């Protein structure tokens, strides 16, 4: 079960905005999913290591040699607002 | 030899290669054949988001200008790509409004490999937005229809890639599989779908969904093509530090018997969870395996029933982190008229993402938020360890494990959209394979209600070569008629 207030809090963390009627729909949907996954919280898994990566990998190293990459122009070519090699954004708060 | 629309219907990539090598057809003629086919049927199927007619014909003309003796083996064979791969200069949306108009300044590693091999890119294929879905109904742009019954879904998230091959709008395509997104649509569309071992294929230039699960793989008309396409894309890549490659090329599968091979039938995937028609096809595939000299015995993997719960914590958690990059600053959609930066982020993301993507970002953000991490994400990762152990102990007794790929045949468009959890539960048989990083293949096993039913073979890590050999033996024994009625009508 996840409350309406919690949904609003999580939306702020996720940088998402929902209208009131969306929140009405989302709260029971998320609750249903959270209740379903809740079955894991009830398992006793103490002593088991968590797996973050299913295939054993060692640290991967390579020589620190420069290789050609994107130009600044290419890297910024999809920017919605670009000026003199910089991304333009609205003022902060 | 004259190739017409009827010939294209069951043309494999291998056959395309032969026709090109013997000079019976030019790459331009072959490419034109597929472009004509797309023009004829894609209004009904809607598998392509973008058809690059000019680019494809230019690539084909360049191949034709070379003497045949100087061409590489697959040069001039066309292919379709899921719209999740970056292709330099070609719009890549990932099925999302937030990436509408995005033109990648670079090629994904697999795209660069295919380019180097001389393949012709027909275009980009529809998908669930950010690969989140099991029906392709979550695409922001269009719903793809199953060529076997246009009222039904093709599966997802690589539904465009599967429907495209089934409808013969490309000889083969590439998709991605995070929880079954190659195998399930392959099953529902009657084609072969291979999810390689985690790490077999580089993911550089793939739009990331859940990084500990995502893997790229082929959708094809037969097992031989799946093997060939895997060899074209596999390999370690310095630009993806999780990539390992394959121990050796898989080569062309030739096996026609299953003598000496032991198959474990996963008990948890064949019970009441499956439709009766799917179980019937699966049981007859077990008989086929026995006829070919293989041994089949039931095996229990008790923890896999927790797979969906673990997956729907791990995948959304990783997605909520991966999708944080879509903020309207460096690429993609940006809202207009925002008062400040926070407002810009929030409205850009709210306008750009669709409902399912928002749902998963919300679940992931919740699961990772302060106070919940241990109860949800860490617990899901421990469950993952349990699932891996169950598979490991099963592989001590069996060479391969088998199950239906999907518990049902293709469902009706709109049937499951109202209930997100019901849609999640349809991924029961495929999800644990991703959690354990194993290779899995879906191949057509038969029909129920006139719709294709796929059978899944699962192998130990990096067992693709043997797994494809076993799949080939079953395929050759079954010899199913795999041309959908849509194709018959167009004929």
C-alpha cells in the first residue's frame, strides 16, 4: 500500500508532475504493484549475498591512450538550446 | 531467376546471401523487393517507425558496384533494426516522444559491425517505449499488429522486430531482451528469437533500460540465421566494459539429432500458469525431443516463481536511474516556457514519457528511496542469487532446460492494457533467464487456435553454440509452415 502523499513525494524525487486525476489512477496502480513485490520483503534471505551482475566479471582495465571521439559540435548537435558551445538552461530556482 | 513478392515470403538471410553470391539477384533488386513488400503490408502491420528507402538503396548500390569476388559474405543482405539502437544520422526515438527528433551523432557498436559487414539498413522498428512492455502497445507512435491475426498484439517489447520478420518485411532483424522482449514476441509471431548470454554482445549505443539485464539479439526465420547474426554482432568491446564476447564463433548449426542430451522440463512453467493449447504444443515438442534421442525429465526450480517480483523491483530501479538523463538539457524534447530549471526538468519529463514509463520510474524511485532500499532492492537482489543457484543446480543434472516461451498465444489488442500487473505476469517464463544472465532461445513449436506457440530452450552461460545446435535439430524435425495468413492474402 502506498499513500497519495507518498506518491506525490516520489513524483517530486523522480522529477515528474501528475495532475490530480492522474494521481487518482496512479495511487491504486502503484499500490497493487508494490503489494505484489512485497512478497519478497517477507522472505528470510539473511546470509545470501545480493547479486548485482549475473556473470562473473573482474575489473576491466585498458591502457590510458587517447582515441578519437565526438567533436564538441557533434556532441551538442541534439541540444534543444545551444549557444557558443554551451547548453542553455533556465535559471535555477 | 525472377524474384517476385511470393518468393520473399519465406526468404531467409542465408538464402539472400546465396542469391547475391551466385549473382541471381543484385542487392538493389533484393532491397527493392523488401521496400515493395513494406509498402504493400506495413499499413496493416505497422512494424516500421522509419523506412530509410534512400539510404538503403544507396547502401545496396554501393555493394552492387563492387565485384562479387571482393564482397564480404553478408554484404548486400538487408536488415531491420529495433528503434533502440543508435544509427548515425538516423532518427532514434526508442518509441518515446522524449527522443522524437533525436539524430545520434554515432553508431552503436553492433550497428558499426553490421555496417562493416556490408548489411543494408531498411529502417527502424516499433517497440514499447524504452522497451517497457509485452505488447508494443506502449509505443508513443503506433501499435504494431500481429501478422497472424491483425486484431492481436505481436508481443513486446521487440514487437516491431518480430512482426517485421513474420510479415517478411525484412529477412532478419535485431531486438533487445531485458525480461523476454526478444523471445516473447518471437513466440507470438512464429519466428526464432535468441537472447544471448549477458555480456556476449556490446551494448554501446543501445538506449539503456535495465543495465544488469539488457541484452541484444537476433529475430530470424530460422535457427541458422539466428546463429549467423549472433556471430556478426558478438564480441568484446572496449566501449562496453560489461561485454565479454563468446568463447568461439557459434558457426552454422548442423545438428539433426539430440542423442546424449538431457533436457530438464521446468515444472513451475508448465502447470496451470499456461493455456491448455500452449501446454499441448509444448508436450508435443517434448515428444519430438524424445524421438530425436534426447532425454526429458521434470525439474523443479522453486525460486523462479519469485522472479517476476524480483524483476519488477530490479528493472524499474535501474530504469529510474538510467532515465534520469532525459532532462531536456542535452538532447530530446524540452518543454517550453518553464519558469526555472526544476520546472523545466519536471515538465519536460512529464510531457515526454508515456504512462508505463512513468509508472516504472515511480516504482524504481520508490524502491530506491531512503528507508526502502534494503526491504526492496537489496531483497530483490538476494532473490536473484537464489534463482541463479536454482539454475546452477539444474545444470548439474541437465544440459538444457525447456519450457513454453509465453504462457499464452498472442492476446487481443487492448485486452491487457487496463491491468499493468496482469501484463507483467505474462513474462513468467522468460524473466528468470535474464535475472540469471543465461542464454535463451524461442523457436516455433506449433500452433494453437491458428496462432504460433514458441518453445524456450535455456542453456548455461556461453552455451549458445550447443543450444543453437539443439534448436536446429528440433526445427528440422518439426518443419512447420511459418508463413502467416497476412502473407497469403498479399500473395
